[in-house]
C-alpha cells in the first residue's frame, strides 16, 4: 500500500511516494517523526492531538476531529496532518551585532503549538521553517537594540520580546509561540579577555571599597569609644567633686557646730565659780605650747620683750577678756535703759490721749 509522505528539507515542501515508513528531516538536533498521510478508506480513526485537513474535489472541506470519522471515497482526500502537540525547534546558531558593535554567536530553542490547523495548512508553505527564519531575524533585530552588558543581564526580557515579535507575525499562520530560550552566547576571544579584565578590576574595586569601609568603621568605633570614655571620666570627676564638696561642707558644718558647742560650754564654764582661774590656766598652757613651737616653720620670728614672763602674758590675756566682758555688759545695760525709756514714753503718750478724750 502506498501513502503520500511529507518531508521538509531546506526551504521547500517535498512530496513523494513510498511505503509506510516514518521519515526524518532537518539536522540530527531537529529530527522528529512525521505523520504519514492516510488514504481514504471510508472509515477513519483520527488519533488524539492530531488534526486531519480534508479536501473535497481539491477544495478545503473540513477538519477531522479525533475519533471516528467517515469520508466519501474518491471525492474526499486527507491533504494535511497537523500535530496539535507542543513542538520544539532548535534555532541554528547565527551571528548578530550588538548596539556597541560586538559580534556575537547566538542560538536558541523555540517552543511552538499549532492553534489553527486551517491557517497552518494554507497560510504558509512551510510553517516551521518560516517561524525559524522569523526567530533568527527577530533575534538579530533585538540584539541590535542592546549593548553587550545588557544582553547578559536582560535575557528574560529579550526572550519575552522575541515571543511577542514572533506572535505578531505568526498569527496569520495559525501558530502560537509559547516561549523562546537562548541556549548559548559566544563572544570573540578578545572581548572575553576584556570582560575578564573588567571583572577583575570590578572585584579589586569592591575589595578596596570594602577595605576602606572597614577602616572607616574601625576609626568611627575607636572615636566613639574614646568619646564614651571621656564622657564617663568627666562624669566620674563631676561625681567625685560633688562628693568632695559635700564632704567638705559637712566637715565645715561639723567643725562649726563643734566650735559653737565648745564656745557655749566655755561660756557656761566661765560663768561658774573659779571660771576666771580656769581660763587663766588654759591661756598659760596655750602660751607654753606656742612658745615651744617657735622657729620650727620659719627663721623670722617677732617676739615681745617679756617673752619669759608667763604671768604677765596671762594677765594681759585676762585683761583683754575682762574688757570685752565689760563692753558686752555695758552694751546690755544701755540696751535695757533704752528699752525702759521707750516704754515710759509710750505710757506718757497713752495717758495724754486719755486726758484729751
């Protein structure tokens, strides 16, 4: 039994007759099995995910759905068999020039699916070849819009642009481009060397920047530590001075209170019997003690003429004390008399006012 087999080779569509044998086309990377064209046997069984295009007397009649179908012998003929599965096509390696005039060798993989078997059969002679050529030209166009650095950084956006551009042209062919993936990008050796040098320079730059940032952070930390240390030291000195001042103030108060208490006790003792004798004895003891410390702190000394006469010195000290006591008593008596006079004047004024009334 003879069947017509479709074989795509290059850019043409070849038809020839041979026995029922699967046929391969394209390179080894693009080899896949082709469906043979069945003969009209009245009753036909269409496999799943295939669309059979039927012509009646040379004109398009209908598309057979998967399952059981009936055709009229002689009048109906299966013209095309389209696979509705996803098709993977290797886009051959090609050269392209980037925006910064760098020549690249780039290839990719194209994923297609036939959505409209009628358009895929009658819209273009060889849909897969047409899509492949469209992918190559679109890739060259898209690479011409990007620089070399952006080609490596924006591969996803480049793939998306490729899919969008291919779908705009392939809608009339009934084919939908699902995705496009770039496989390999080959750059010239000199460009590769310059890229490696650029990467090394960038790494050295980053290392220098990191080292400088580390030095800066260390200096900042040291400065902050010194600042905190000075602040703590000043606060410690402040607290120490405050405590010292408080201690000195308390000591002065304690000394003043002790001296006041001593003076009060001394005054009470002087008012008692034989108080003058006790005061004379104390003055004599202090005089002897002061005389024994002469010439210990300085070589220049001023001495009275009667230094050895202790009794005269004690008498003189007691006379001074007595004069001070008399002055105080006189001041007290004057104050008392003044107060009495004021009281008498007040009583006289009050009696006069009473008489007038």
